[in-house]
C-alpha cells in the first residue's frame, strides 16, 4: 500500500473515531428539563419562572456548572410524570415519602412543611377533630400530590381533584369543597394571588403525620455525574446559609 493511500485510510479512521466520540458525548449532554408547579415557592411572571425555590435551583445549577437547561411550570401531575418517567429531569419542590423514595434521586431538602386542613371561617358546620371527622366532608386535593395519595390510602372517598393549587383553593372559596389540605405558607401566598384575606380561612385540623421535607430531586435516568454535581452544589448552598436566607424572605 502506498504511503498516500495509507495516510488517507488513517485519516478516515481518525475522522470516524472522532465522529463516534462526538455522538457518544452528545448522547450524554441532553438539555436538563427543570420542572415545577405554581405554588408559594414558584410562579410564572412575565414569561419567566420565578420564586424562592426557583432562585435556589438556578443558583444550584450555576454552582454545578450546568447552563444547558430549560425551566418550566406545569400542572403538578405532568411535572411529576416527567420526572418519574423521563431522563434528565429535575423537579422541585417535591415531598419525599417512603413511596416516592425509590422513584427519584434526591438532591437535598429545601424546606419542611406541615399541611393543615383549611375551611372557610364562616362554615361553622365544618368541625374536624380528627381524620375520621374529615371524611364526612368534601376535600379538595391536587392530582398526584402526596396529600391526595395520603388521604386515599386512609379511605377518603369524597375528594374533588384539581390540576393546580389555585384551582383547589378556588373550589374552597366557591363552596365546591369544605376542606383543603395546605401548609400555612401556601395558604397565605394563594390567598394573596386570589385577592382574598387569609383571615377568611380557618385552620380546622393539623395533619402532623404529613409533616415532611420538600426536596429538589432528579429523575432516575439522569447521568450519575450530573446528579453528583447538582447534589454537591446544593449542599454548598445549604452549608453557607443561602437556602435558609432565600426561604426567610
């Protein structure tokens, strides 16, 4: 074989190997989908997802050196299914529970919340001294939310399911449901969004058993290196007080 033909063959081999390497790297460099719901932690403002949790997540990704991501707000059921079923998805804030534990990679805890059954203050007929009493009333829940799962597991059958937290609260205000389970922070924020006084609501019963951590999590099929970088960056923000400071606002 002549030197010229040997050089051409070698060059083609190097080119092919380079293309294959580029293809392999591209397969592991998918855009990270960052998903959340409309809540007291995140909202859509002027076409951008904002809020205390969104701010923390953006700082986490910056600290992890991840710039190729798309942040979007969805109804909870859709965001949850994306993170549960698809690769390269980050979801926040999500309650961590034993049932959910094997379904995600858990980055770190954002906050802790304790849901309360809220009723309209004017509804003197709604009295809840325990879960058994609450079963006598219609309860508003958000589809695939941990509170819906918790109540279903305890035999609640009179539930009205909404796609979003705001729709759920609207149903309480309009009398379509008698109770909704929400943490106080969420209740105050959403009353503000609907331009009603928080004092129009009344805490009827505290769901202490549902006191759990709100987390940042990623889908199982996310590359290990990406998970480790995000987890380390979030831990740094926790350690230096950035997370606590953002949530205090």
